[in-house]
């Protein structure tokens, strides 16, 4: 297999951003850590700013906005993205079309009747997903705490980015500027102390707006809204509550909890809490893994090459299995060694054909270990990491020069199936089975 690039990195702690092409090796050493520039805030300032640190960012008329990039002459005009077929629905409507009453999920036929002048554009989903990835990449450069909700929106908790980037409001404006200048579409940002209120805020300031609802304004603001603004309150619940004379969030807040429980069952409690602005759910990142790896600390520090090789083979299998179950291929393989004094080095190599087989991972790992040369002391920990991941479907076909590679891959896939079925220890290459007493 060809080697395109080789990186050598020596450092003392693995947690810091290394010089591996400027990329963090450890996933915790992402965009939010490591930088010390920015405005110095007192602890009290930070505490205050962090009270409203949840952003909900949503693109304005997303599918339409992406289409308008290549048809700028349609800006400001009624535009609908949807299939013009009889039974299709509106996927996205420009704000000009909304003035005529056009909404998403409305049958196209109805929309066309309401707004005969609307320009109808057929959706190009692949393009929207591409732009969606770029949007999420911008979010990811702000903080690791990104929880995507759909193609065009996410929650971000920017509490940890304030020192580096400024108060949440400035971060919201930064995101809006970047989305507009880099992607050519507009976004709206809601900021609050909770996900629920942040989402309400972004909806209220659309299009092309930003709204921060501070902690002290939250309850008074919520109490001006209709009950339908509460999460979990759909048309049916609205009806049930209306029958009891409960129409606004303020009405819900004023209703004793036992009565709400009687009317709504378990939802009663949830709705009551929301009516007082209580929503403790944290922003929960679902991250696309940037790398997959495995590492092991030896029970006793070792200088033994055979033992290191054996461990690398085991870690290669673990990593490859995880790569395959994630449907990913790796372009770069990194080896990590931690010495007895805890100093840590990494070596990485980028391969010409993305790989997901343990044998190929192992092959590179052994070369990397050899490239370290004479080791200054015993090894405490060894690790393998597959980086620069790409989806298997997108990776070029694994056309290896050596047919054996393909056979290995097929064999390992079969191994995955058996492992899934019978648990982890049932099938392993002979070299990895526990050595007979006296062996090794
Ligand atoms: P939304 O963010 O709900 O809508 P939007 O971006 O078009 O408009 P807004 O300014 O109100 O946010 O949805 C994002 C995209 O998801 C939307 O452009 C098209 C797609 N979508 C569907 O395909 N089907 C649907 O029912 C909805 C609601 C959206
Ligand atoms: Mg949107
Ligand atoms: Mg949306």
C-alpha cells in the first residue's frame, strides 16, 4: 500500500493539540480547549454570562435559501421547494410565499392555489445534506457541545466558549455572520438558559434574527404565550386544556399541579415545569466520530517487542471492528506510546487507500512502531487510532494490490458477524488466543 504522508509527533501529554497537521488527536482537545486568548472575564462575569448559554440555531427557509444561491433573481419573491406532483407537500416556503398563507407540509396543490405566482423548485436533497454538513461544521468549530435536531438546526451550549469568543450574544452573531458569508444563507439564533426557551426564541425572531431571552425575562415572557408553545402540547392537548379554561402558559402556571396531573396524566408535570421555564435537559452532543481507536495499559511496563506486537494486533482488531460497524474507513493510522515516565509520543501515517481491516491497520501500526526506533525506556501504554474517517460508501473501492487484503477483509467481516452473535471472546485469530502456559 502506498504511503502519501508521514507525521512524527513527540509530546509529553496526549491531551493537548499536537502538531499532527494541526489536528487534535484526542477528541477532547477540540475547538473549545487549549486557547487562552480572548477577553479576560472575572469569575462573576462568567457565571452571569453562562446563565444564558444555550443557543438554538435554525436556517431560514432552508431548502429555498440554498436554491436561491444559484438563482439570486428570485430573492424576495414567493418560492416553494417541493415536487410539483399531485400528492406532494410543500417542503420549504420563502417568507414572501408565507405572506400568502403557504406553509411547509401543506399540499402543493393548495399552496399553488393560494399563491399562483410562486416559483416552484424541485428539491435537491443531496445538495441540502451537503450544506447541512457545512452548517454543522461551523457549529462544531464553536463548541463540541452541539446537538443537531434536524438538517438545518442544532442546539449549542456555548458556556465553555465565552472566554475564547465572547458573550453568547456575540457568539450568536458570529455564527450568523459566518453562515451568511461562508454558505450564502441566513440563520436565526435564539439564546436562553434552556433548550426549550432557546427554541422558542429562535422561532420568534425569524427570519434573519437573533433573540436572547435572559433568565429574569424568561417566566414573564413565557406567560404571554399560548399553551401550544409548550413542548409536548399538541392540538389535542390544547383542546383538552381549553375545555378547562386553560389557554395560555400563564394559565398553566397558575393551575395547581394535582389538577394538571388529573387533566393530562404524566404530561401534566412536564407541562407545569415548562410553564415556569424549568427545562434541565442538557445539550447532548451526538458527535460524528472524528476518529476511532483503542488503547491498553500494560499490567507491568514492558520493553518486549513480541508483547507490543501482540497487543497491537488485538487493538487493530478492536479498532477495525468498530470502524466496520460504524461503516467507516480510515485514511490515517496513528500509533500512541506512553513510556514509563508518562511521556507520550504519537506516530501517524496516511495511506493512499482508506482501510477498515485489522490486518492493514496492524501492518501500518507495526511500521510506525519500527519508525520509533530505539525506545528510551519501557512502555506503559500502547494505542491505535484510525483517523481521517470517511464513510465506507464514499471511499474509493478498496482495490488493493495484494488480493490477500480483500480476503482478510472478508474474513474479518465474517468474524464480526460471529462476534456479534456469540460475544467477544468466541472467535479470535490463533495468535490472539491466550498463550499456552510457558509460551510467550
Ligand atoms: P424548518 O427549519 O422547519 O423550515 P425552514 O428552514 O424551511 O423554514 P424556517 O425559516 O421556518 O426555519 O425545516 C428545515 C428544512 O427541512 C426545510 O427547508 C425543508 C425540510 N422540511 C421537510 O422536508 N419537510 C417538512 O415537513 C419540514 C417542516 C421541513
Ligand atoms: Mg429552518
Ligand atoms: Mg429547522
